C-alpha cells in the first residue's frame, strides 16, 4: 500500500521524466533533418484550428461579396469621417458648478484622442488589407480594380487621419511623484521640524489629482467607446463581411484607458495613503 501523499507505482513522476529524457536523446541522435521531423511530430496540435486555417486559404476569390464591396467601402469611409469629426463631442456629465466647462473639455480631449487614434488604426488596417487582397486578385479583373481604387483611397486617408495617443505613462509618473514629494518635504519641511505637517497636505492634494484624472480618463474612454460602437462598428463589420475571411476589425483603446483609470483610482485610494504613512514615520 502506498504511503500517504505518494503516487501509485504505475504513475511515478520519475517515469515521465525518464521518458522525456529518452525521447530527447533519440531526437538529438542520428540525422538532423530526421530529428527535426520527429521533434515536429511530437508537438501537440489543434486540428480544428488547422482546419480553420486551411479553410481561410481555400476561400475562393479575394472578396466574399464583390457586388457589395464598393457600397460597404463607401459607408465605412463616411462613418470614419463622421466619427473623426464629431464622435467625441458633447459628453453628458453631471453638473459640477464652475468646473463643468473644464470637466467637459478634459473629457472631450480624452475621447477625441481615443477616437482619432482608433480612426487612424482602422484606416491603416484597411490599407494593408486592401493591398493584400489586391495582390490575390486576377490581373485585369473587376475585383482587382475595385481593390486598387479602395487601397489608393485608404493610402491617401492615412495622411489626414494621423490619430493621437494619450500619455498612459501618466500612471507611472504619478506613482513616481510620491517619493519626489517626500524628498521635497524632507528638504523644506524637515528643516523646520514640520515634515509630517507638509507631506500630509501634499499627499492629499496628490490623491485628489489622481482621483480627478481617473474620473476624466474613465468618462472619456466611456464616451469614445460608445460613439465608436454606435457610429463605426456596424459599417466596419459590414465591410469586413463583404471582404470575407479577414479576421475581426481593429478594436479601440478605450479598455486600456479604463484600466489606467482604475489603476489611478487604486493609487489614489490606497497607494498615496500608504506612501504618506510610510514617509511620515521617517520625518
């Protein structure tokens, strides 16, 4: 009878390790090409995924619905224009008194950056996709002409839709601000024996700034995601359907911005108070 906690004799880990070592020795011995073939044969594969890949390759024609491609392309181009121009405007926010205007402007800035960055990514993705499908078309075919025109238009649009990027390292910069403020407090407050009295208000101010920034990022990301979902996603899904076998359309960065906002909120609620308590004990 096996001792408690011990595997049965016919399922020892030692046997598995020995078998793996023997297999490795066999693969490394003999002809290198044959060893490589044996090694590849040992790799586990998902036959359903491979079948799907072969199905993508075997798809007939560069366009699934060539008769509807130009219509869906025009609709997607129109949606991109509207989203880039107006998709980030007029957020609906709570009344914040004298800060309402500043809050709306900050939220619009975040939403505009996300929206225009997404528009730029979509245009670049379409340009690449059109070029690839154009290369798969028969010479002088109607599909090749349609794709060439669409690819030229997308290439031109990449010059106008440059997009933008939010300073996501703000989260890291904000985290680095805690020891910086502590150093300032030691240099200017500790001299007068009032280090704790200085670091606590500075920490409170920093926590408030983090909370405000997190709120702005979250509101802007929510606004951008909603406008993209309503304005662009349906027409882009229709375009990808007419092209066929081309994966999924690009996704916007609102989820990453929302994650940054949550991280800032956690930093404001937990990180800054803990940092204040640690720093104050040494002042």
